C-alpha cells in the first residue's frame, strides 16, 4: 500500500497507472482499429489514465483494502474487455443489420453515439444536444458528454471505445461507495458480497460495456446512498453533502425523469431513519404527509407518460412475439396485464435462452444475461420472505430497500412490458440495492443453513427445466407440442408439493440446520 509520504509517494503510482493505461489502450486500439493507431492509443490512454487516477483516489478514501482494489480493477477490466469483444465480434458473428455491424448491442446506444459523433463534427454548439434537433437522446446529457469527448479528444476519427472507457470506469467507481454504505449498517461480510454482486452481475457487465446511461445512473445512485449514510451518522458532511448535491445535478443532467424516483427513494429512507429521532408526533405526521404529497404529485406528473409507455411497449411485446400474442388471445381480459408483468419479471427468460436458435455470439450473450438474473432472483425472493428474521438494527433498512426494489421491478415490467432488453435495463438502475438484498439473503441462508432457500432453488430449477422442454416444442417441430396452460399447471402443482413436503418436514424440526 502507498504510505502517506507526500507528492513523492504519488510518483510511482502515477507511473504505474500511466504505463498500464498506455498498454491497455494499445491493445484496445489494435483490436478495434479506429483511426490512426498512435493517435487512438494516446487518446484512449489519456482517458484510462484519468479513470485509473480517479479509481485510485476513491480507493484511498475507502480504506485502501487489497480486496477492494482487485474488485475495482476487475470491474473495469471486465467491462472494457467485454465491450471491446462485442465491438469486434458482432460485425463478424452477429446479424446483418446496421446496429450490430457497427459493433453495438443496443440500438439506443448506436443511434445516440452516432448522433454524438455527428454533433462533434458539425461545429454547432454542443448545447444543441438538449434541443429537439437530436432525438436520439430524449434527455440530451449523455449525448452532450459523448459529443464533447469526440470533439475534444477524437476529432480525427470515430472511436466509440472512448465512451466504453467512461462506462466501465463509472461501474468500477460505484463499488467502494456501495460497500461503504452497506458496511456501516450490515457489516463487512455482507458489504463484500454486495460489492462482488455489483462487480460480476452479467447485466451490469453488459451495460457497463455499452454506451448507455445506466452505468452513470448506478455510480450517482451509489454516491447519493453513501452521502445519505454519512448524513444519518453526521460524519464527513463537508464531503458528503456537496457530493450528494453534485451527483443529484449530474443525474438530472442525464435524465430528469430518473432523478425523481432515485433521489425520492433515498430521501424517503433518510426520513424513515431520521423520524426515529423525532419525539413530537405532529412533526412525524407532517413529514409523512409531505412525502405522500410529493409522491402523489410525482405519480401524477408521470401518470400519462407511464400509461402511454406501457401501452406502446406492451403492443411491441405482443406483436413482436407470436407466442405471447397467441397466449394472450387465449386468456381472459383480466389476466392479460398480470401475465405481461410476470413475463417481464422473468426476462431475460433462461429456458428460452437455453433453447432458442441464434448465432453463437447472441446465444452466449442471452445465456449469460439470463443466468445472472436467475441467480440473483432466488436471493431477492428469499430476502423478501426472510427479512423479518434480520437483526433489529438491520431490519428497517432491509425492509425498505426490498419494498423499493420490488416496486421498481414492477414499474420496470409495466414500463417495458415483457421486453427482454428494456425491462432488465430499467430494472438494473436499482442494482446497488438488489446487490445488498442478495448479499444479505446469501449470508443469512449460509449462516443458518436454511432449507427454505434450497427449496426456492428447487422451485426455480423445476421452472427452468419444464419450460425449457416446452420451448423445445416451439423450435423443433418433430417434438409434440404441449399446451402452455397445462405446463403452467404442472409447475404450480410440483411447486405446491415441494412446499407441502417442506412444511411437513419443518413441523417437528426448524427449517435451519
């Protein structure tokens, strides 16, 4: 570790980061071949150097732990390497369409990044990004930032890899803020596991390897959480309060619509904790009334947008999938909305990812994303039902973030219907809180050897295996088709049997040990 020896102690660290940045940038430039080699290498090295320096500074402030250092490095390298691999592999092994031939997974990223390059080359003021002239980014913040990078650092050639560096760095910088937030209330072990979930969660790796807003949302969310924790304990307020204010403004800059639910949820948690210190009932009542009023106004402001978005995305879901359209036609009207929401919550669907034919690069990506969600989902479900067993000093925080995460997952499913891309992308914005829930659930299940966690895994395994068989009948005509409702009833019956047997076993013996 670096000792506190003044400016001389920074020299070797700066040199190490500089050399590492130059080598890594040369590798990236050699693979992507965007413009002149040395110009691209030096520009990329400069961004990686700045990212590395920021990561080092945050790491020092977070306690200088060796494990944390490796986690941050892993988070950055994983995302940058994955982004470079996709940019290289999609044009060769993906589908013959413009987005993939340009090396992009997300159409939104492809369109916005192309618009950023056009704006950078146009000579127009970058503030045009916030006008209606560029509709590739409805908020303008990321478009402006990307155009600034291209205009200042890369006017000679289009280099999307530069934005990948920023996305990967944002996710790496999120880790220490989340871990410090979790450590103070939940302990070192849970904080460590929450950090690893944030580092390794597949959807987080994919979005951190793309030119999307979500990595920056997650970083700003983690900083605001960290600052809120310091506010509650009245520590480091000179740093925490400006950091929270700047992060809120940056979040508004990227998406004013996302600022309200994210900051609102954190403020609600802060008030929930602060209200315990207030003895006067009327002040508590006034505080909760103000929160209810703000929430009501916020919902009213977004009501029409949510309804319109839900109707449009549901239309795309239904008409983009013959299977969904066929099933909805067989259902009564009252069951269609719950079906789309449930279908959305299961996205990306692991049975479909395992069975559906696709080019190997897309099939691998589909399985990668689905395995990540189906590994985290049992922990979230388990945490929902076991949170009442948490320690008293942990219970209030855990209950709140579980309810907030469940509500946001529901909104994401309503907002994006059963879409396998937008739905998980909206959901991941609260990944820091989901990581905390998953870490607590895993820690509690291992510590108590709770058999109910094993039963949740069995139920998920039954669902995956049976529906994988059902998907086989869709993609391979020689296999007899089985009715979807019959399959659903079979899964429900097996689930009830598993739960009943578990209940019988636990009548005379606790479900622990």
